[in-house]
């Protein structure tokens, strides 16, 4: 068993327009980085729990950007978990699929010049997806989650979590209706990154 890299520092109630949650704050060992988990309800040991591992997106989550589907995915996950009465959203500091906020904005500029989201990351010297799910897996284990019903369209996220010993018992799609600003972005994620978006051409 690897030494835990996280420590829970705080837990507070978080009533929201999507329902009542508890917000757990973790600190990453040896850093000032804080990671969050939004938790609803309780569960028994080995119970399958609905989970969304969500990479931070200040543009979509905070400013309501139409260039991506991040904000609607987050809010849809909150609504789904509120309906179920239990579940977890792990909110990871992984802007731009792990390249950071400033580099993500630079990637946006390259997209304005004609590159797609994958080409932009590669042009900046990154892999198309730099994320790692090990810390998210540790947070889930700290919350008593070992079996997951995963809210995602991304097969790499599924394999990334399973690689840290979590059992994915179900994959639940979270496809959001596209718009004229993000459709090319979603097409690139489907065609180049394998995201499962079966309704994209009809949306």
C-alpha cells in the first residue's frame, strides 16, 4: 500500500441549487495545493457509488464558457447525484487536461488560429492528455469508495481509475448538447481521444 499523499483538512456543509452536499477539502502532501470532493449521502462498504472525477475548468465551470462542455457536465453530475441521494464529485486541479490554466489559454489561442484541441496541446509540447488519476483515487478511497458507477464519456478516465485499484462497475454517459462554439472541440475529443459521444452528429 502506497503512503497516502493527501490529508483531509476541512469538511463543511454546502447547500446548492442542485441539492445539499458536504464539501471535503484535502491538501496534497508537501504542497499548498487543495483538492475538493463534493459528497452527497452515505454508503456501505463495497457499495457501488456514483462518481464524477471532474477536471477543473475555470472558463466553463465559473464563467459559463460555450467553448467546452465542462460546466454543464459538472452541473449535470450534481443534479444526477442529488436525485440518487448519494455520490461523489472529485474536483481535480487539472486545467486543460493537465497542462494548467495559462497553457490552456495559449491552446485556446492556437484553436482560434485553426488548430483543434488535440493539435493545440501537442503544438505546446504536451501530450493530448496529461492527467493522472492517482490522487483522485486516493480521495475516493478515503471517502470509503471502492466500487464506482462512473459518470464520464472518456474511456481513459475509466482505465486511469481502474489502474489504481478501483472497480468500475458501470459507465454512465454524460453527453451534453453541443453548440456552434464547441462542436468542433467535441468532434476532436470523439475522433482523436476516443470519447464516447454517440449523439454528437445529431445534436
